[in-house]
């Protein structure tokens, strides 16, 4: 608990200082605590300190946590790659999905979201630097997929997500984030409900803040290094 309390406080303060340095309002930047591979107690420790948004990558692990903590007022974000045969539990359990990158997945999420549930908040994942190892659409494909997703009844298109490559200096790191910021501005011309730019992690949050991120996905800086040895995907 002590380390999480110290770490979470430091991350929050870092966000405030970086926002002010880049002439932004700290309250415009949401902190998403990435709790993948971390035990329930770590989530509860962060929750006790006021953290309410948590991100998970692995469905089986996430299902167990969400069911165990269903009495808590947590907003759950699915931030991992999506297999078509696993959309049903994602649609049922999560409040946000950051990683929509094809129409088939979006259609399944919409069809499998229960009618009594609020529409699922979704972000389009963009492969901004065309990395072969990463999922996501290209910048010039955003408009077309956005039109298709927004037409689906049980989804609410909220914006874009990206995981740019790690660069050696801040100026180089800011370039892909700047492209993403412009992409969101372009998207907002025809999709006024798009208000979210999910980008920036523990190692590049300053560059992301500088270029307009509204949602930082921070894991290691809050919870420490991860142990993947006992992971069930």
C-alpha cells in the first residue's frame, strides 16, 4: 500500500506539473491506472486513494477482477488487442474499449452489448507509425471506420488511441503524438462527440501531455514492474 500511495501521488503531481509546463489544464487529463497482471489488493489500494479508472489487457484475468470488484464504483477500460471470438465478455463487462481497429470487431461489440446497458465507449486504435508489430488502422483510414462505428447502436465513438514507438528524445517522441492530436481535431469536424485522445504511458507521458493527450495509460509508474509468469490471457 505504501509504495502505491507514494507512486500514485507522484504520478498525479507529475501530470499537474507537466500540464502547467505545456500550458494545459491538469483537469483535462484523466489518469487510467493500468492494472494488468496486478493483484486485487493493488487495485483496492489505488481505489482507496481515489483512483476510479482501471485498464486491463487480458480477458480472463480481467473477468475475475471485474466480478470480484463489481460492488466498487470502477470504470473498466479494455486496452488490449481484441480477438473476434472474445468480444462477448468484453462487450458485457467493460465501460470503455480502446482498441477497436476493424469493423467486424465493432459490429460484434455493438450486437453483444446488452440492450439495458449504456452504449459502450470506444476508441479507434491508430498505428500512427505503421509498425508491423502493432495493431491499428492508418491515419488515412480513421474517417471511414469512424463513420461505420458511429452508426452502430450500442457503441459510442469517443476518439482515438495510439501506442507510438519509443524514441530517444522528447522532440522525436512528440512527433507521432502531434499527428494523433491533429487526427483527433480532424475527426471532431464530423464527430462532435469525440473528446478523448488515449496516448502516453509511464515512459512517454510528458510528450503525450505536450501534444494533447486527454487520457494517460499509466501502469509501471503506479504499480511497479510486472510479473508475467503466471498470466492467463
